[in-house]
C-alpha cells in the first residue's frame, strides 16, 4: 500500500465514524498516525482529499471484483449474496460511500466515482450479466444494472442495520421473477 492509500483509508474511517464533516486534513493525519501536515502534501484542499477518498473507495471495490470468482455452476443468488457479504466486510468504506453519495449529490465530478459513471460500475454490470446468463435471462446486459442496484440496496440495508433481511431469499425471488418473466 502507498501513503496515498493509507491516507484514503484513514479518510474513509474518519467519514464513517463522524460523517463527511469529520474529514479534515488534521483528522486524517491523526487517524493515519502521520505527522501533522502530511495529508496536505498529498491533498492540498478538502476537495482533493475528497477526490482521494472517493478514488480509494472505488479502488477497493475494484480489488474486490478482482478477487471474485464466478463459478461455472451454482445458485446465482448465493453467488450474489456472497459478493454482497464480501463488499459488506469493508463496512467503513460502504458507510463513507453512502454518506458521500448524499453529501456530493450536487457535485457531479466527485460523485461520479461513487456512481454508475465510474469504470468499476461497468465491471459490476458485467458480473451481474454473467450471473443472469447462468439463470437463462435472455437480455442479461440490459437487466444487469437492476441486479447491481438490488445488491446495492440490500447492502445499504445491511450497513445501516435498517431491517433484518434474508438477502439470499430476496435475490432468489428477484432472479426467479425475471426468469419467469422471460419464459412466458
């Protein structure tokens, strides 16, 4: 890991613990156990620090996708739920991501790294399409964004601890529903 990665990770933890206003150069220095002023060397402004943090969140998701192995056979709902479990392990990154999605809703440039505009989203959609192909959905590339959005919504429920959900059942019902809709 690089110093920039360490700073990005520290920024993620600051946001996850105290909200986006907790992201300051001084707080990141302290969180990363760096000498005062170190973060300012890598990110002169708060905007640059936000860019570094959002980029780090995207890079972590990209790494999770690199580690994902899609089995040739198996229950796609289980695969999707397992991937959700993997992403949820980065609890602080997901909390920071959701907080920043709201905080940066009027800043297209910074927000784009956290949305479908980011290149990592294309990889997520490709994974979703591969899963949908295994259940015989006739238009997997068109339906993949729906599956990705569903997984994201389920992830939010888990991260926020909003409601007890059986993620596998929800995913299985969705997959069964779109498979049935295409077989008619």
